[in-house]
C-alpha cells in the first residue's frame, strides 16, 4: 500500500471519528431511568441490614441482611462495644441461616442471625458478611430487666414513594429520637407485596437507622397480594414473600400467624402485634391468654385496620365488635394503627364511650386509639365524635415515652412541628387519666388550605 493511500485512509478515519464525536455532542440527551434490576441488584456486599427481635430483648438481638446468591455461607460478629477499636479482638463469630429468595428482579440470598446470651442494658457492636466482604460495625443496646424509662417511634403507612417522600419522615424522627428503643411500623410498609424494588426503597429510606434501632412491624393489606385463578376467582391472600426472609420476629403467635401476630415485652411494656388482614376471630383466644397473663404495667397494641376509622365509609365494625371488648376487658392502654392515610386520635374510650366524660369509667380503664400516616398518600377525614385531634394531608411520626406511671405521646409533622400531644397517667383504683396537651394550632384540613 502506497504512502499516499495510507495518508488518505488515516484522514478518512479522523474525519469519521470527528463526525461521530460531533454526533455524540450535538445537543443535550435526556437522562435514562436506571432499571429497577440495576438499581436494586444484590452483590456479595451485605445490604438491607435490619435489627429485629425474635426472642427476649434483654438477652438477644436478631439481624437480617441480603446478598447475591453467590454468598452461600454468611456470618455475623459481635462484641461488647468499647471506647476504642480493641473490641474487635474479642468479637465472636456466629454462623447465619441462609435462604434463597426468588424475586421479580432475580434471585438473592437472605441471611439471619440471633445473638444469644447477651448482657442486659449493654451496648454491643456487630457486623455481618461472608468472612471477606463485611458491613461496617454497627451498635445496639440491649433492654434492661428493670422498668427503666424508654421511648419509641411509631409510623403509620409509608407505602408510596417511599424513597423520595417517606425517607424525610423517618430521618426527621431519628433526629428527634436518636436513642429510641425501637421503631414500630403499623403496616403498609410498601405498596406491592412482592415488589423487590419497593422493599429496596424502604430499606434505602431508613438508611443506617434500622441497623442501629430494632424494628417491630405488623402487616398491612399491602403486605398481602390478591391471587387470582385462571377462572378469575380471587384466591386466598398471599403474604409478601419478603416478610419472613427480611424480618426475624417472634413466633409466639397463633398457629399460622407466626411473625405476624406476636408479643414482645420491653421494660414494663407489653407490645402486641395483631394481624388484622386474616383470621381475626382465630386470634381471639390467643390474645385473651396473652392479655390475661400480662405482668407489664403498660399494654400497647398495634395492627393495621383501625377500630375507629378516620372516615365513616372506611369503618371496620366487625373488627371492632370482635376485638374491642377484649381490649376493654383487659384495659389496653393504647392502640396504634394505620390504613386510613390521615390522622385521627381518640380520647380515652371504653366501647364507644369517652371515659373522661364519666359514662363508662372503671378501674384503670380507657384506651386511646390512634390512626396515623407517614407516607405521602393522603385521604380525607370525616369529623367523628371520638376524635380529639385529626389531620389531612399531613405526614407524621409519633414519639412515645414511657416512664413509670406516665405515657407521654407526641405526634410531629414531617418537618418536626408538634401537632398533637397528651399524657396518660395510671392511677391505681381509678381510671387512667388523660391530660390533653394539644398545641395551640388549628387542625390541618383541606378546606382550610384551600381557603388560605
């Protein structure tokens, strides 16, 4: 090949390259959405790390996490946390239980460990991994065997736009209550029961918080999927395939309701989760036993569907008729619920009566019912007689403090503003006393915002 021909070919190549570069930069190109399978792809590095309890919070702690399916053997390491780094030298290793989860975005492995034999009221550091690829060291505090004061945070439905809109709520709550004993989620954590991307966003929104503060969760209707047969007949609801792999919750509930209906005792409080989605009647005998043999000073219930709804056409009279007489009989103190995508809080109630009005008072009686929402999906409220405080179009989190004979409650908006507050005082031989501490601001209602 002659030198002239070579020069011509080289010039042609340069011209072609220049033209391609010009085409690549001939104007702005719209960004492309990252596919869910890429955004939430598992790897050998642990992610979705979350603390829960399956046993006694004073001496145990459970942790779950996810990796890709190449990690066949996983471990957790734990030691009493120290002021410096030397605690690592005495960390003990615990082998994890591993299970395969087939999701709509592909296969992954979930791993779980329950640390046992822990010392009450002690701060521990832990990490999880495969022996080579490890998480950071995280810390948690075991519960005390004594009825010391503590706080926890309660969230209504997160459900929609969880990463973009719910994240600010849980992070603001963490700013207000960084030493919370646990975070309680009253159902509808996500929108589509089996959607791996939605569970991924739920974990991303909480960031490191769930790695340091244990989670107590009760299932909502969106943690169930409606199965339809080929003939178009609705079959039995199916629990999210993610629920049991990603949470280690107590298995002390009725048969078939393990990790859905359960109870946990934490420093003078018994926290009971009920599954309001299915077999409501089947949980009654178990609930009676759990309440009748309750040695704790405070009783807190959580489930998804409200006993008293924030809107009349969303009411649940069958659930109320089935469960509320038991709550009254055993003098449940407070019930924390979701589902209505608005806020409604009762006074002290026995049946449909207000105890503070003197219509149905009896020793230590009276239950406060709360419906709340933490995500951006909003419904209307219809003002009802039981309500002491309500709100529309308001994302909220609730901080609850228990100290001896007092339960102090604060509901705060997504920007941290105090929206509702009260104190319940226990008085032996008398009905609980409710002290209203509602801030001097009007209720958040749609008609007021429209008028403004």
